[in-house]
């Protein structure tokens, strides 16, 4: 039996806090996956995270929870910045590999031209 002070509003607050905690856990998992270069999995989790965020903020935050939510959102934003930095690094690595491949293709083409001329 629930305590008399337990209300639908309390239920919403607990649910909202729980969803925010889930968002933080998903964001942390995304960051770990990004560090391992598993971008397809990061992308899949992002849509899940967006849905959780929408549910989390579907109702107003109680005044007594604003500090908790502010701290949690600051942590999530920090992890987002790390995710973006990982993404930028991955994009640079792809660009470097693409440039290396172009050089290799040119070298092979040159080699084949030399072989044909001899």
C-alpha cells in the first residue's frame, strides 16, 4: 500500500527522474561506443535517446527537481561535446584514409603505365 503522500504528481516526478537517468546512461554508452568507432550503434542509440528525452520533458519539471535536472543536463551536454569531438576525429581519419587511397591508386596507375611502356 502506498503512503498517503504518494500522489500521481510524485509518480510523474519519479518517472521523469528515472527517464533522465536512462538518458544519461544511454549517452554514456554512446560515448563509449564512439570511442570504439562503433558509429552505427551510436546512431541507433541516438534515436532511442531522443525518444527518452521527449518523454522525460513531456511534463514540466518540479521546482524542487530543477537543480538535479540542471546538473544532469550539464553532464549530458559535456558527454555530447565529447561525442562531437570523437565524431570530428573519426571524420578526419576517414579523410586521411581517402587521401591515402587516392595516392595508392595513382601510384598503381603510374606503375601500370610504366609496365605497359616497357
